C-alpha cells in the first residue's frame, strides 16, 4: 500500500504571524522551529482540516507526533 505524503506550499510564519513568503512543505516542516510555528498558528487560526494537515506534515517531516490541545 502506497503511503500518501503531504506536499505543496505554506506561508512562512514569523512571530506567530503569516508572511507573504511561501515555502515548500518539506522545507517548512523540515525546520524544527518553523514546524512548531506552523503547528501553533494552525491551532489558533486554522480549521479542523488545516490542523489535521499540519499535524500530518509535522509527523511526516519531523518523525514525531505534534500534540494538539
């Protein structure tokens, strides 16, 4: 069974605010600090679907689980 991967681009998050800069998902979630920023921003401002995707991307690129509230 083929495993699906989270790909695409996301806005870079700096100081809990999105910027106009777009990053590939691999780059954003491969950087531990940016991955945490993405997750925290999604918890505060995202829909359930967006939060789910962020958690999956975090797990995929960091190799660990992002724990939500």
